């Protein structure tokens, strides 16, 4: 495929991100002379810039005319909220380093200040492209095609203005709290990511000007419905045109919206903390007062108001982002939820795995434990039902009188989690239930603290993380008393125990009664809940204990097989790749001739296709309807393949700073399922992007005359036989 060079943001007339399209490139790689050591900074992409490139691929979905209209709006909203999180975590962390005078360079050889400058240069075209897409394509298309009208106040009829005045007085006015800034009233604390309005006032008798702040109460919705179906007005426009009712006796000279982002990268000293819960609670409080790292503002905000805000918030021009449209396009996600099925993806209902259907057919439904005693089960969400597999596993464990104990890790879950309720029921029935609740899961701290307290009140033994580590592993263990003694049943997955995201994220789960895996999980939970750091594992690869050395050895084994037999092979699917040690091992394997395919959804430091370093390495990224979240690792191993799935990406934090688990999949039939997933991902010629050595991602093109079918659509058809044009061959 010929390489393309794109150095600007895509125009809304650029073919709408069709196959063959190249998104703008944030990464700034440098040429690498031959013979350099593998720690040469020029051999690596910058992680932050690589993440921005990933967000461009998400935005490309919103540009794609082949994607249903409301789904394009949703992808625009996702791109925007992704940027919010990036500024809070990654950008905020670099700002803190810069303020502290840190001069340490990143693996690609750049200081924090240099990275911040490159990030700003890369994000501004993305920011402008999002608003251009909204103004010139999506908003007009919503009106023209779907009959969804987002009106300005000037577009309203007299009747509609009367309606909005009544709405304002009844629904909005009582909630608003205008805050004047005077010598006796300092500049208010503005909430992170809230929509605010800067108001300029004049006292008509004294002829003096005043500044005031009004927070727009969007918590009950941003888009105010009108009397006509699917006609809306932004809430800030309703407030703006009724400010005279807030500031009676004053002349409103003008009002402009703005939005701030605060740094969420707060330093922790948990090894010194006497109370982890108190430390996390204090961290959440600190975030409310954390420094502001970005301000978004209306394009026509006058310089006097802009400079006033900059001075009060201690910002420079480099921290400002002008929006030519409504601030916070993330709120467009609500529009994507409108009941307009013709403008969305066709509904997808996860199927019950055929194995479970066959197991219950023609007889009274048996418990899942009966099946797991006979064989292992591999499930693939959201193609296969989370409710009928993982949730069923834990709910049956909670109600089964033969179950003595249930142990589980909790990283993120839904607000109304049926799994948490099942665990509480189990504890109330007298079962031993232990849950590790990770209170350091970023932006889920409050939710997890609340779940931990509810679990404790129900009698669950709750542990709040391991000092110095995040517990990111997705594991459950059930101990059951059976006629031949105690038996363990295990679940190890790639995704969280969250039935809501299980319908949106592509993840794998492995259910088994293998004694060795149960034994390993018993040891793992002893480490997580007690003082037992020197654990040994028979089958599981556990970070930070044995995962890194095991992966290094597996890569080196492929070098050996390539040199001895010429059949080395590695395929790895993950969310991100930034670990320098593993990348260098992959470079050495490539130099030895090992064919390596990497399917990396998000940021990737590795540079593929570099002559003399990575010529046999290909990197692809798949961005589609579902978030690709599964981790699958395949090593050919001389013809006796090694497969692993689990929670760990090949990122330094996963290997060194987190508790992660990979489980080997040894059943040949299940290995074939995993190999099929990997092969179809590599064959995707429609939704896959291929990374070039210079940092560009090119969207692959299907062969001429073929009907394009993306990786995810192919999997959807596979699990639904009635969607197939041909008979589905057996899995075994």
C-alpha cells in the first residue's frame, strides 16, 4: 500500500475517512542511522503523541460517512471526553514536572517542556477539526437527515421564547447561584470540567463595571427540549438570555461561556500513609483545588474578560483553547441516545454461547459448575453474553449452598452492579466472601469507596488495594464443597466486572475448574488480602512477580526457534505498548527474522518497519463499534503454541506497578478460537489502521470489488449463524 503524507487536519470534504485515509500525525520521529544501540531515543515514538494519534483514529470514525449519523456524533463526543481525561492525567502530570524543574527526558529523548509544546501543537488541529466537523457536517446532517434541530435563541419563535422563559423560571432560576467578584468576594472556586459563564455587568447609576460568575447546571441535561419534536436549545443559551432576571438593577453588558480542566495527577505517598482510605479521600479533595491546566472559551470572548480569567486562574495564552461552537462537545453523547434507530448501528444482543445452549437443551438447566467440571469455557464479550456466563457464574456461586467461599478483585464496575449484589447476598447467607476493592482506580475512587462500604455492611471482607501497587487483575475464585472434597472454580478475564461496559468493550473471559489455576488464585488472594508477598505460581503469570521475566523468555524462545527451525512467530493483541525492555526484545527478535504482528489499539512506542531494527514487525490498530480491550498473546513455540489472555498490556506500569494476571489457554479447541480472533484481526481490511515507520497510521483498503467487512462485524456474524451465508464449521 503506498504511503501517504498528511500534515494538516482532515477537511470535512476529504472523503470522510474512507479506507486508504491517513490521519494527521502527532508523533515526530527522527531518522535512525544503522547500527545504533537499541536504547537510542530515535527508535521510539513519544507515548503522549502516540496517544493523540490514537484519538485521531477515534475522531476518524466521526468523519466516516459509512458510520450511522448518531454513531458519528457519539464518536465525536468520545474523542472530546478522551481529550478531557488526557489533559487531566497525562498533560497535567507533565505540567507538574515542568513546574518542578524536572529535566529528565522521556525514552524518545524529550524533556517535559518539549513534550508539552509538541502536545499543544498536535492538539490544536484536532480541536479545530472537531468543531469544524460539528458545524459544517454533523449539526446540519442532524437537521437535514434525522430532523434533530439544535437551535440558537435567535431562531426561536415568540411562542417558543415564552415557553423557555417559563422553563427558566421553574427549572433553572432556583438552582443558579450568581457569584459576583468584588473586594469582599474573591474569585470563586470553579469546578473541574463544569460549564461556566463569565458575566460583565454595569451599575447604571454609578457607571461602574463588575464581573460575575454563573455555573450552568448541566447535571440534568444540556439540551432543553422545545414544543416541536426533536427541537432543542443549549441550556447556556437559555441562561444567557435571562441573566437580567439574575442581576436585577444591573445592566448585562455581555456573557461568555468557559470551561476549565484541573490537574488530576496528584502525588501520592501511600507507603507513608497510615490510612489508605483517608489518603484517597484527601486526594479527591485536593483535586477540587488542583491547578488549572487548560481553559476552553467562546471564540468571541473579549480580551478584557479573557485576561481577567487568565490572571485569576494563573494561565497563559498557551493554555487557552478557543471553541467555534458550543463548549464541551462531549455532551453530544446525549444526542446519540435519541430514539432514532435508523441513524444508529443495528441493535446487537449478545448471544448465549452455543455450549451453554446445548448444555440446557432438552433437560432441566444444570448449574454452571457441572459444566466446568467437565471442560473449560472461553467467552468473548460483547459477542457472547456476559450475563449468561460471568454474571451467572457469580450469581450461582452466591446462591449455591455448597459454595463455601467467593473471592474477587474489583477495579471498576457499574453503579447498579448485579455482581456486587450477589456478593452481598452470599455474605449475608454466611459464605466467606472477600473482595479487593481497588480505591486507586483513577476517576472511580468515590464509586469504589461506596461499594467497599456497602460490601462491608453486608459482611464481606474488604481489602482496599495493596500498598505501592494497583490491583488491575480481573479474577474471581469460588471454593465449593463436593463429594470428593473441596474444588475451586475460577474466572480470569481481560475486562472489568461491569455488565454495562461488557456490552461495549470487546473482552475475553476464561472459566475453569483446573486445580492448578485454582491453587494459584488461592495464593494470589493470600498476597492481596494478607501479608504473603513470596508467592509462587504454577501456571499464572502474575505482575510484578513473574510476568515480565516470563514474557522476555517467551520472546527469546521465538528467536531460538527462528534460528534453529525457521518457524518463530509472535502475535500480540493489547491496548498499549510502551515498555522499553519488551520493545527491545521485540527489536532483537525482528533482527533475528521472527515475523511479529502487533495489534495495539492505543499508544505504541515501538517503530515498525525500520530497516535493520524492526523490518519484520507490523503494528495495526482496530477502532470500531466496540472498544477493543482484550489482551491475547500468541507464541508459536516450535509448533506447540503458547496462548495467554489477561489484564496486562505491555506497558511498564502493568508489568511493574500493578497486580496483573495472564492465564495460559491450553485446550486446543480454545486455542483455535483465540487464533481465529487474531487471524481475523490481521485480515481486517476495513476498520484496521497500519502504523508506518514515520508514525503515520494508514487505514487499510479492501481489495477492489469486495464487500468490506470489518473485524468486529465478522465476529458478530460468526456467533450468529443466521447472519452467515455459509454454514458455521464446528469449533472443535
